[in-house]
C-alpha cells in the first residue's frame, strides 16, 4: 500500500512541476502580493486620527492653516457637505473643518477622538485670528459589525462565484466533459448562461440565509430597503460569476486557474473595502478599486444598510455591474473552448 501511495505522490509532484505555467504562478503570485501590499500600505507614520477638510478642489493646500501640518493626523478632502456631516455623525471622521470662508469646524460631542483633535486644532494657532466657528453634530457610531457585514457577505459571494464556476469549468474541460457536450446542439453562450443561473440561485440562497441569521442574532443595522439590497446581491453575483467564467474560458490547467483566480480575489479582497475603509487611502488607490465588481457591491450595500440609500442612489453602481456582466459574458462566450487543446 505504501508503494502505491508513494507512486501516486511522485506522479502528482511530477505533473505539477512539468506544468510550467502553474509553477510560475505559485511562485510569482506571493511575491507580487507582498510587493503590492508594501507599496500601497507601506507608508511611514501611522495616523491615529482622521480629519475631513471641506473644500471644492481635490488637492489639499497645507498652507491654509498650521493645523494641517499636525503629525499623526490624516487629512482627507471632503467635497460634499452632507457626506462630511454624515461621517461626523457616525464617527467616521473625528473632525470636519472648513478653512475657506466662512471658516468653521464641526465635531461630534460624543466622539472621544474628536475631543483630542479639537484640542489640537485650537492649540495649533490662535482661534481668534482665523475666526473658526464651532458647530456640533450628534449621532451614534456605526458598529464595526454593522460596517463589516456587507464585506463578509461580499467576500463569501466572491469566492463562491469565482471558484465555484471558474474552477469547475476548467475541470469539466480537463476531464473531457465539455468535449462530450460539444457533440450536442448546445452552444457556448447557452452553457455559460446555464452555469451562471445555476450558481446564482445557490449563492443567493446561502447569502440570504447567512444575512438573516446575522440580523437575528446580532441585530445588525438596516436603514434601507431589503428589496434594493437583494437586487444589489443579484446583479453583483452575476458580475462575479461572469468574471469567473471569463477566466475559465480557455484555461485547461486547474492549478493555473487557481493561480489566476487568486490573483483576482486577493486584490479585490484588499482594495474593495472588505475589512477596512479606503477613506484615508490615496486617490489613485480608490480609483483602482473601482475597476473591481466587489467595490461597487460593497459600497452600494453599505449605502443601503447604513445610510438608507434608495434604488435611485445605487443606480450608478448597478449600471456599472450590469455593464461588467455583459462584457464578461460576451468575451467568455466568444473565447470559450470546449476541448483541452
């Protein structure tokens, strides 16, 4: 028995080593991730506070006030007043300040961090010389469990969609199942749509079950419509499934498929706001994150659950996801290969 086990063990290792594309991905992927993470999140000082600066332009002018040179405070540009007020009310910003006329600042009196940031603001320069007027905005902080729930559900959808369809299709192609289907009148677009529909039903059932259980036991926040939230999950799942099918359209190696899917899922998980907000990240990082379907899913889901956003509010995200789905499905059907070679 041991001899047979060793024979299979050796054969599988040789098979993997001879698959140069899979071997390359398993070596290159971790290196790329480490370099990418160190480049994106490898800044110097670790900020402890976040202050919003209300202004029209996107470039922060540090010469407006000595407070802007304070260390350990991250200053982010806020172009929309209502958005800044909402973040102050929910403790997402420790302070909101406007140095243009009329000069003023807003603080949440229930925010412990806001108390210290206000003290730093008043100590940085003579308040009378700048004429800053104080206003208070009250509101309860958003619990981390309320904020992270869409990220957890979205991450689970992402892995189920990409690996549950992309990996399976590659296995079908490798073992000859697709080759047998090719002998039938079935077209590539029909096979692709059937795969999307089958997996879509399963993912929506599982996601709805997990959300219902979390809502019951943790009493998570829900300010919007359940129907709009379900529509976001529906359209978002189709976009992710279509992406998985596009990856698996021509690949014949399961190891290479796994490497490519990991190359997609890890940046999405890190840059789409699953675990933490990109509010304080550089502008180019936030722009890059918008190319991922998961970013639009999580942003719109949080807007519905935490802000009570309506269908009109999340319509741009739904349109973007729909366009992605059509592009991925079209390319996947056009590039689809039935046979391994």
